[in-house]
C-alpha cells in the first residue's frame, strides 16, 4: 500500500508537472500569437497609410496645373554671316550691321489659385520674359501678364483672362508636413506635359544657399527642369509646396518652397506687385559649438551679431556686436537662419521685444522694425548721360567689398562694360569701384545717379576708379 501510495503521489506529482508544463506551453503560444498579431496589425497599419494608387489624386489635380512657356528676346552683336573680304571691306561698303535678335524660350509650370485666372509659379520661370504663354490641361492657351514677383523667395504671381471659371487648388498648411509623408509632384519636365511623380517628404527646413529666406521642403519625388513652379501635393489633395530646385547630378533630391511662405506674401504681390519686408540692420552668423564655448553658452543656439549697421533699428535699440539674439517678437531663435524670416514677416513700424545674451547675461531690448530697402541697379541707358558710356553699376555691398578686399564701403561697383564703348576705351573694367565723379565723392548708387544727372550736357566725365589697392583717374568721352 505504501508503495502504491508512493506511486500515486509520484504520479500525482508528474501529473501536476505535466499540467504546469502544458499551461506554460499554452501561455507561451498565446504570447507568440499576440506578438505576431501585433506585428501583423502594425504592418497592416503601415500598408494602409501607403497609397495603393495616385490615380484619383492625379486626375483631380490635373485641371489646376498649367504649363508655362516664356520667351525672352536676346540681342547678339555681329552680322551673323562670314564675309570673304574681311570685316573692314564689309563695314566700308555696307556699314555696321545692327545686332541680331533671337528668341530664347524656357519652360516651366504653375498652378491656378483663383478661378479668375491667378497663377503661382517661380520667379525664375518668368523673370525678364518679353512674352508669357500659359497652356491649360485642355490645351487652351492664353497670354499671361506678371502681377507681382519676389526674387528673394523665387515666387511670382501671374494672371490670364480665362473664358470660364477655372478650377483652383486648395492650399494646405506646410508647417504640418511630417517627414516620411507621401507627396506627388506635377509639372512639365523637359516639355513633357502634366508628368506626375511620387515620393515622400525627405526633410524640412533645408537651407541650400539660394537666398536669405531659405526654408525648403526636401523630397525624393522626381523634380526635373521644367517642373519649376509646379505644385507639390499631399494625399489630401492640398498644395503644400512649389517645386523649385534640384541638385545637379543628385538623384532623388528635389526642393520645394513651403506654401505657407507663398501665402504670407500673396496679398502683397496681388496688391502692390512686390514685397515689403521688415529690417533690423544686423549682420549675423551661426553659433558654432566652438563659439558657444567661447561665449559661455550651454547650447549652440541663436544668432550671433557680427555687425550692426549705422543708424539702423538695431543700433537705435542698443543691440551690439557680439550679442547673441535668442528671441525676437516672442519667437525663439534656435538657428541663425530663422531670424531673417521672422524679421522679414514683422509689420513695418511695429515695436517688438528682442532678447539677447550679452557677456553671459540675458538682456531684453525694444526695437522698432523698419522697412528693408531693396538695392537698385542703374544700367546704361536709364539716364541719357550714361547711354553712350556703355557702363552698368550697382551698390557696393559689404559682401562684395570683402570679396574684392576693399576696406571702404563707399562707391559703386562696375558690374558690366560694353565692348567698344567709351568706358571700355577708357580701360574701365568689371569689378572696378567708382569713388568720384567730377571730383565729387560717390557714396552709393543714389549719389552716382545724382552726379551723373548733373553732367547731362558735358562731353567729358572725370572719374576716380579704385582697382584693388590702387586708384586711378579716367576720362570718359561721350560718343
């Protein structure tokens, strides 16, 4: 009996052990099933987010995307054919042949933002164009006129006069874009009309050196020459960007202007044809880890003030060189590139708080934002006194002066000299700086224009030219 009982006890123990083992095996299988279910559910969710087809979206957007063909007349000197008797013989008997004119065509894209015919595109697509043609998706063509353009952001607004209401796009919110989000681009690459490509948001806030307000969306949706000005569209059918740039020899790397940037300036382009921006009057640079250490900063954030312009809002507010601007108008400045955009979008005349770090301590200042004055370029022919001189000049900016190794910023830069003109005969060269006209000092383009206007009836003009470290007087004789 004892052996039997012992056996029974042993059997009972075995049964308990087997039972526990089965229970453990069952639980382990359940856990594995649960993990597999979770993985399957996650995979299903990702697949559900990935669009199976872009057909409906492409079809919906097609009527709102247009093709642009711009034409610019280019003049080329010379007679256009070869004479076996030589130039002297030809000129003696036939005279100089006038410059020949050639049409130069370029292609681009755009999209309709208003049923009355307003279209957004890139400025470089229509810049200096003598004629702009717009073709709709139904092959109907219209002449377009420029309503407004902004070279600093490469955005332009043009208009056609349609015979019927047009289908306008819906503009989305580019700030809400997420990296990895699906997009499509529609445009006119290499003249291939209404080409649709797809990709994702590769990155946001890219600075590629194209201008002071760089803030590009990077995408791997194929963008090629001719796509410029076309829309970048999210899966809800909203335009979130304007396709603008590519990296040469780079595959799968395209850039688009965020649509929110266009929305900020659209009203100004429509009403004034140009954009007015706020101005602070500082030269800034990035706070590198090395600079952060030198200035006793915990993080490499903010914008380091390298120079304060004379009589600028910054100078009047008490901003100094070596200040680090960390906040402007209640907006944190994490990167140096953020400050120019925030200042530019601040209303003219508005007083805002500026927070800086000066010698390791935070300091709050008040600044009244002024208007950014655009630099003008005077070209030969704008004034009758310059027409026969064959010279083009522009303001001497600090960046150009530094590049040329010039310490003084006064004067105007010679940017172009026409071959055979009095300026060319007087040995004025591109890159020269005009310091004086008729013994009157020249500070900037405005002073240059004023002095040249005074010399309307004078046949000879005395100029003091700076070339590198040397200065030289030249006399220009009007033809």
